[in-house]
């Protein structure tokens, strides 16, 4: 009996302990949920240094968006000025250089003499040809007078027709001889004129490949002349501008020799093929360059406002 009483008291004590522990855990869970809800409803403010970083990031994002919009309407590139005309000057006939009127780097005008070949032998041949012309002309004139006399006699029946025919043939022969001699004179005069080499364009002497006393043969190049006005500026354009850039668009160029100046040009040519390696196409803008300050080979930075 006594043992049953002790066992009952022990079980009762254990039950009360379990109930007490469960109540404490429920109270703890309730307190934790309340604290989490309070923290969610009222989050603490960010520290001052963190707020400055967040503001700066937002400003950078805004500036980046504006810069992207500006970049879409402004094409910037780098390029090189090139001459649209590059002439290698060679005399029409071989000869020895007598004198030179320009040097490498000289500015030249269209038609300006740049070199003269020796013409001593051509001048002697010309005088001989002119003398031959004089003799041929005298013979032709004598034949013409004789033909007129024979025509008069033939009209009177004083000479046979064969005599008149011979006079006619002599006149034609002397007239042909005069024409040949005159052609030879013209040829020699042209050779003498061609011995003076002239610039075909307004430009600058880029190369000098001969000197006084040197002999220039067939195809020998004496000078290389490049045109200065106008000049072309060639640069590469990203493929995304293909539908926006067109001939006639205005461009602005800046070069290092004139840092405080801008030069205005107009797009003349746009390449029709995209380079698969660089994903770009070429474009060329024309610049008047009336003062000749821009030179072929000069590096330039290009800007173009697109629609």
C-alpha cells in the first residue's frame, strides 16, 4: 500500500514538471514572434556612411543612362587624312635632268614647272627640220607655179595632156613633202615642250627621286606629288551606326598641331561592307583645306552628330 502511494506521487510530480516546461516554451515562442514582428515593422535606419554609398550608386546609374543616350546621337572616331590624288611624275621622253625647280616638301600649283631635261639635240634637230620645211615649201611653190603655167598651155592646146599630168604629180609630191617636214617640226617642238615636267595638281611634293645630271629612262619617276585641297579623312564606323550615318552629314575634326581649332568637313563615302573582324565599316569625309594646313597622314579625332 505504501509503495503504491509513493509511485503515484512520483508520477504526479513528473506530470507537473512536463506541464511547467511546456508553458515556459510557449511563452518563449510567443515572445520571439512578437520581437520579429516588431523588427519587421520598424527597421532601424541605415548608417550615415552606407546612406552616402547608396546615394552615389544611384547618381552613377542616372549618369550612365544619360551618357548612353548621348553616345547614341554622337559618333566619335579616330582617322587619318589621305590625299585623293597621288601622282608619280615621269617625263614623256627619256633624257638627262638639266635643272630642278622644286624640292621635296615644296608647295606646287597646277601647271607649275618642276623639272627640265636637256634639249640640246632636240633643238638641233628642230632647226634642221625647220630648214627642211623651208626647202619643201619652196619646192611646193615652184611646182604650184609650174602647174598653173601648164594648165594655161594645155588650155590652148600647146602641150599634150601627159605633160600637164606630170606637173600635177610633181605638185602633189612637193606638197606631201612639205606636210611631212611640217609634222616633224611639230613633233620636235612637242618633245622640247615635254622636256619640262609640270605638276598636274595643286599640292605638295611628297617625294623627290632624281637629281640634276641623272638620266631618266622610260617610266622613270622624278617626283611624287599629292593633292592638298581638298583632303579626305578616312575613319572606321561601328556597324550599329550603319542605318544612321549617310553621305552629306557634317563632321568635325581635331588635330594635335592645332589643339584649339576645329575643322569642318562633309561625309562623301560610306563603305558598303562590314569587316567581320572589327565589326566596322570605313567612311570618308572631305575637307576643303583651302589654306593647306592639313596634310596627308595627319591623325585626327572625328565627331559627328547623328539624327
